[in-house]
C-alpha cells in the first residue's frame, strides 16, 4: 500500500489520523467484518516519507512476514533526492547507528557504543541536476532513520529533511525519500511478491524549485 505523504503510520500525540487506522477501516468495510479488525503493521515508514508500507490481516501472517524482515530476506528499494553528488557514483555504506529516544534523532557512532546497531545500504546515482542527485537505495538492514542518517553523514542530506541537515522543503514537511518497491514472500502461498509505488506527484513541483535553489 502506498503511504500518502505526511500521514502518520501509527498514532502519536498530535491526534492525527494514522495510516493504520485507515487500513483497518478499509478492511472492515470491504469484507463487512463486525467488531474489531486485526491489522498487523509489518513494515513502516517515517512520517515524512512516502511509498510502500506492509500490513498483515492475521497474526500468523504478521509473524511470518516479520521474520522475513528480521532475517533480511526482503528487498527494499528507495529513491531519494540529495544535496551533493556522491563520489563514487555507486557504493555501499556501513555504519553503526544509535537512536536518542527522547529527541527522536539517530546518530552515526563508534561500533563499541552501547546500544549501537549496524546499518548497511547500497546506493547508485540515477541522475544529477546541478549540485543535486537522484539516488536509488537498496536497504540491507532496517534501522530507524537509516537512509536519512547514513546519507547525511556523508554530506548528502535528503532535500527537505531539516532534521538531518536538508534544506527546508516546499511541501509542508515532506522529504524527498520514497519507498519505491518491496519484495517479500507471501506468508501462505510462499510465492515472491513485489509491490511498487510510483513517485508522488508532489515531487514534480517540489524539485522544480529545489533544482534552481
């Protein structure tokens, strides 16, 4: 399911409607289910990020899908517009990340830092536009804010991602990171499934402005 930009994945203190609530309501109506509807959140995105999210309709399916993410057998592909043009134009980034839960900020730290988690991704430059670049990113691990932090630590902050050094965006908090596709094994049919999400239309105007800044 594509996550509309700016919509919460799960509820928070703002009281805004979450994507989880919308999915639960959709299933309840589509299948005429009485009472409470179970929806398991398997793959989530940061609030300012758009793209593919994954939910399960049963607890067994949620467990089987979650195990695929834990064992890194899924394939997650993102695209991101960044400040700067990476050199080399393709490569692998490996870091150790630590999240400050109170500030909701993640930092690159030494491997020996207590609580740090390893993080790895592959990137490739798809095209450039002046001093900016469009990257394709393949996640090897799934850490909080991973792509945002790893790219920013190299000086390639994502456009609109003010938290990690990006310039202020044109679309009310939306950042230029999009989960383009997710490949996983169906929990009961045991067949590979790839779900894709087109880049949001709001990127067109946003990056026309960004490209000339």
